[in-house]
């Protein structure tokens, strides 16, 4: 199948490219390399595989003509401004990439008669706080996007619903929890597993903000990629949480990474950061029903793979 991946040089996008090629699909990557790198595609580019790379900003009008030429049968839309902090600093830029850029991708899909777009949304920021003691949040939970990033990502979903009704463009939305794994940038906001792993393996003490009991739902990148693949022919018009449905405190995560590395370094404890969620955990039963998807990588396996990807110490 001819496929196109926006953001294909990024952390999740490049893992998706690897899997698509392994399954025999043709892949065109569109990426402006603003946060992604060609190094993420190095292994894929070494294969004798049908992969092309187009260095292009998704916001430019030329995207439409480019996609029309490539004629993908499905578009995976992962290119985005992904930083909450940056979205607060530059809300217009955030909306430009995440709203206008996404609309450009949807217009390109229509222009190329591509029947389906599968997009990466943000589960954590879409729903906001998971109430203490409550079960993991389902897709029916009330939505409370508060940062400009959360709002622009939510607007993308609203536009998709509108494009489906008005123009018949099919879609699936994957609302991702905290994704982690090899190739995640150490500098990325959500990249706490990579940050802990890199600092501990360098012999440095990572910082934990607050009491360390704030919790997240960590889902391994290969599991997330599997959900994107399943959405090619399932989950039309639907939104699915892609999560582990397991709550892990930042302190427990730290201990897991330290144990994997055989390190006994104590973290630096710093004051809690304003605006950070206390608890975020998402149910994944809907993805099981709709996509036949369940996460298959345990936290210890995923942490071990992330640590191994850093190479020998
Ligand atoms: N990592 C997570 O935990 C997480 C959680 C929820 C949602 N997501 C979403 O998943 C997607 C991928 O995120 P990631 O973690 O791989 O981030 P990433 O920064 O590694 O990937 C984003 C990619 O998009 C490219 N890009 C950015 N702006 C672009 C533009 N204007 N034109 C073309 N390319 C552009 C970047 O160069 C990069 O390669 C994003 O849509 C993000 O919002 C990620």
C-alpha cells in the first residue's frame, strides 16, 4: 500500500516508518526536520525499500501538489508542534502548525483522493486531570484542553469530524498517553524515561519535581505504532485512547530505570512545577474493541529497550 507519514523523521513517526517498510508498504515521509532528524531514518534508508523523504513544512501550499503526485492510500499525520511550554510561549505558532498545518494535510488528502487520515492526538492533554481514586479515563470522559497545545490538538479532531461530514474524508484519531522508547529526544517535555535513562547512564543525578507521586500512563512506542497499523482498516470515524491503562508514579519510574541500569544514584528533588498534571491514566478497552489493540510491552521490557538503545556505557 502507498502510505505517507507526516512527521516521519520524529520519534514515533520514524518507528512507524520502520514498521510500514517491514510490512512491505511504500512510504513517503514529509518532515521539516524542526525536531526530527534524518538519523532517525538512517536504518530505514539503508534498506533497499520503497522510502522517499520530502523536506517540507506541512503548512506550505505546495504540500497539496506534492501529495497529489504521490497518491497515498492512507496518510498518517504525526507532524506537530509538540511542546506545551512552547505553545504557551508562542500560541500563534502552535496553532499555525497544529491547526493550519493539519488543515493543509486534510486538504492534500482530499486533493489526492486519499480515503483516510490517521492522526496522533494527545490523550493526556485532551482530558486533563484524572481524578484521584477514579478508574482510568475513557473516551467518554469530559474533555478539558487547557494549554494552547491541547486546544490546537483538539481543534484538529473537530476539523476532522467536519471534513468527514462535509467531504467524506475518513479518519481515525489515536489519543496517545505518554509515549516512550528509543529515539525519544532527551530534551522533549514528555521524554522522562529517556531523560532519566540518559542522565543515570552518564552518572548524573536526574531531577524529580515535587514528591514524585505524580503519575503518568507510559506506553511503549512499538505498541503505539501497532495501533497506527491496525487503524489502517479499522476504527473509521472513531477516537481511541492508546495507553497502558496503568498508573506509574514518576518515582516508581525512576526506580525502574535505575534498577535496569544497576545504578544507586539518588535523584535531586526540586519544587513541583506549576501547571503539571497530578495524575493521568487512560483506559484502553475501546481500542481493544475497535482496533483489536492491546499494549504488549511491559514497563520493564520497554525501559530495558530504551536503555539498550543508548548503547554501551
Ligand atoms: N511523544 C508523546 O508522548 C506524544 C503524546 C501524545 C501525542 N503525541 C503526538 O504524536 C506526534 C509525534 O510526536 P513525537 O513525540 O514523535 O514528536 P517529534 O517531535 O519527535 O515528532 C514530530 C515530527 O514532526 C516534524 N514537524 C514538526 N513541525 C512540522 C512542520 N510544520 N512540517 C513538517 N514537519 C514538522 C518534526 O520535525 C518531527 O520529526 C505529534 O503529533 C505529537 O503531538 C506524542
